[in-house]
C-alpha cells in the first residue's frame, strides 16, 4: 500500500473565496489598493510571504499583511470553502483500501488542522503538516520532508497529490512520484510542465490509480 500526501487548497477544497477575501482584507488594512480578482487568485498555493513580499517590497509590511490575512482567516476565511464533489468518497475509499493518508499544505498548520477536523472525511488523515506561523516551514520541499520525518517514512512508496507546480516540484525534490489534479487551480499545462508523474481529471480517477 502507498502513503498518499494530499495538498489542501485546490485538491480537497475549493478555497478561492476564503483566500481572496482574506488577501483583500490585508491590503485594505494596510491602506493599499486591492488587486483585481484574477490577481488575487495568485495567492492560492504559494506561501503568503512569497506572494505579499514582491508587491509590498518591505519585510515589516509583509509581516503585517500576513498578520492581517490570518486575522480574517481565523474568524471567517477557514469556513469559506467548498468540498470538491467526489473527493470525500475517494479519500474514504483509499483509506479503506489500506493506504496511509496525510495532508501536506503550505497553509498555516493550525488553520489547516481546523479545516481538516471540520471535514466529514477528515478523520481518515493520519496527520496534517502545514506551514509554521513564523515561516520556518513554508515551502513544499520542506513540508514534505517534515511529513516524511513525522511518519517515519522514506520517500519510496509515497506520492504527492496536488493541483499546483509547487506540489510537483516538492515531490521531485524528494524523488517521489506525484499526481497532478486538474480540478484545482493549476491546470494541465502547469502540472505537465512541472513534471507530474500522473494526471487525474476527477477524484474518482485517484481510486483507479491506487486501486
């Protein structure tokens, strides 16, 4: 049986509304103009500091933006998502088949744990590995490494499942295979370009890959 690491945003849940509203809140609190909606979607996937930093150009203001983002996410944003159709049944089926499951996300770990605990299928995940609030762990290679250490596993026999190039690059860093999912925010060209081992167009295809 395999150990499957699932990304969260764009893989288990469609979190676009919650993330973009929290980004807009951060810019408003800073007195900065709020980027257009299509630009806000760039915050879905990468670490927050990687997205705020280039636009704000100042470490102190970047940290305040992260604080303001988390301020709203803590009260509203963590609930502003939709579960992708079929993903709950797929996760339950993979667990029943004997696969070990964990979540590996660039989202702040306390928030990720809260979301997973709220999902009706969240109990199937053995652990939730997310970014540290200070940013010490924030990029996928580091997060996957943390997951491997916590579960006491070598990369052999593990897969990363995600919707963005960061997920695929993180897996490749550890010599792990990956599945790029096409129902999230990255798209086929991005995932193929990153070197995804397999692609899945719908959650049910994951069951076929690991049946």
